[in-house]
C-alpha cells in the first residue's frame, strides 16, 4: 500500500466514484514506488527522469482524458486526480505529462488531420514519441497575440522563421508544435526533430523545475510540407484552447504539491520537540499555520472537483479554469512557504520536499497564464470589461 494516505478533512473522498478512487490509488502507488525514491536526486542534478516515460504510458497517464488512438479515455475528474498524485511527486513530472497530453496530443486530436492523428497519437500515448508546445517567444509571453514567428507559403511548403523560449520538453521532443503567424492568422505546425532549420537548446541555470527539461527553439528558414499544418486550428483560439486543457490539470496538480507540504509539516510538528520536550505542534502559532493550510487545501479540493464535474458535463467556461488555476497555485505556494517555516532549519534541506515544491510552484504561478493574467480573466468575466491593455 502507498504510504501517503491522502488529505481529506471534509469527507471529500465521498464525492468520488469507486473508479475515480481506483485511478487515484494507481497514480499514488506509482509515485510512491517510482518517483519518491529518485526525485530528490533528479532535482539536485537537474535531471528529467526520462526512464519513467514508458511506465507513464503503460498506466494510461499520457493523454489520459482523450478518447481513441490508444488513449485511456478517463473522465476529467479521474485525469485531475492523476495530475494531483503526479505533482505530489514533482511539478516537473506533472508538467511533462501536461505538455504531452494537453498541449500536444489534445491539439493533434482536436485540430489535426487523420494522417497526423494516426502518425503521432498511438506512439505518444505509449510514450514512444514526445512532443512540445512552442507558443512563448522572447518578446511575447503573457501576450502571445503579438508573436513574431512567421510562416510563409513557398510553393507547396511553408517556411518558418522565429524563436520560441521556455519550452517544456523542448530539447527531448520528437515533434514541436510551433505556433506561427501566417497571412491567414495564427496557425500551428508540427515540426519534427531533425528538420533542416529547426534547432533546440536546453536552458540551464533554473532554480525551479529542475527535474524538467526547458529549452528554446529556433526556426531559421525551416521548410515543412503543407501536411505539417494542423488543418483545423485557426487563430489564437487554437493554442488558447490547448492552454485551457493544461491549466485544468495544473489546478488539480498543485493540490498534490500542497498536500505533500502540509502532510510533511503536520508530521514534523508532532515529532519535533522544543521547550520542555513538547511537540512544536502543541503551540498555538504552529497550529494556526496547520489550520490555515488544511482550510485552504480543502476549499481548493472542492473547487477542483466542481470544475472537473462541469468540465465532464461540457459546461465549462475558460474563466472557471482561471479561478481554479489562480486560487490553487496561490494556496499551494502559501502551503509550501508555511510548511518550510514550520520545519525551521530542516525546511531548507532537500531531504524534505518543501523548498523543491516551493521553487517549482514559482514556475507554475508564472506559466500557462500568470497569476495576474488569470486575475484579469476573472475581472473581465465579472465586469464585462477587459483590462489587459
Ligand atoms: C519552466 C517554464 C516552462 C514553460 N513551459 C512553456 C511551454 O512548454 N510552452 C510555452 O509556450 N511557454 C512555456 N513557458 C512560458 C510561460 O508560459 C511564460 O513565462 C508566461 O506566459 C509569462 O510570460 P513571460 O515570462 O514573458 O512574462 P511577461 O509576460 O513578461 O510578464 C512579466 C510580469 O508582468 C506581468 N504582466 C504582463 N502583462 C500584464 C498585464 N496586462 N497586466 C498585468 N500584469 C501583466 C505578468 O503577470 C508578470 O508578472 C514556460 C515558462 C517556464 C518558466
């Protein structure tokens, strides 16, 4: 059995079906057996644990909530629970799975040709082919609409020029989805590794997401055939709908990081003795932090379940996801910071997962729409006025 028993203050498990609990248990066991023993060293060494990919595929975690082409066809709540357990292991591992499933397999399934689906999806579901999603550019992060990367038609081919940065899986991917401006608006292109004019280089010096690969991509007169274009993705809506899928997974995933921090601090505060050999958990200021954490985690769990249920019912609006992503990342970061505090000096050591989660969550707060941008999405939803510019 997995050592981690979960965090359930409010009988939240009663809101899940048997099947959902089974899927969660499978993911939890995988993380306990395969991720926990290696993740500290991966983070320390700046190494992505590529050896876990076949098992992630075998368990059906890649493109888990997609149907057909060898995908597991999980419900969105089941998928969310998988993300939660994976991110209890590490945000970098969950990011890998999010990118592969939500940012690469989802657009191929939704916007791709039959040939593109047949070619990539079965292999990607097994982890035999990896993908990355190139939207962000050095000059355009929060505002991808301004992107400078261009694709122009030359005979039957497209020629792409531009640069993408901060691309998760960028240098290990077999295929990159490159979003580029064309005379017809923003379009997505499947650019295979090894294509002339396409290079990637890994970014070094990250103090966050150290167990994840991040790279920049360069396209210099990179020529791809017409068949490389995703035929049904037209305009910014294409990449934005993919981000909605990925942000959903993030909203669930960070709950896992928050739970790991909370549970580590709760146990430590019971074990650690100070002042007359009393557990630090007997002090009111310590209990206040634990109470704050469990309240916020519980509220965040309920938010995730509700967003998951309305996604499964087809009633989801992207602004719902903004609330989920913004709130849950914020509370996960708060939990990481409070937990670190409760461990005193030990809190800064990588023997405990707190600083690793905290550093990772700084990225999660920034990517897939920063906390500010999601605040503005919510603001626009409730006022009808867009305040981005
Ligand atoms: C580890 C990592 C992995 C990533 N993986 C990917 C990936 O796989 N694919 C991909 O395409 N991208 C990826 N990203 C990029 C990520 O999505 C961007 O970093 C993010 O969108 C923010 O863009 P920026 O870094 O350019 O920040 P900026 O857009 O320059 O923002 C800087 C600050 O200004 C604020 N700001 C900007 N505009 C406004 C506004 N209108 N109102 C209020 N505040 C504003 C922001 O909130 C932020 O606080 C990744 C990033 C990281 C760090």
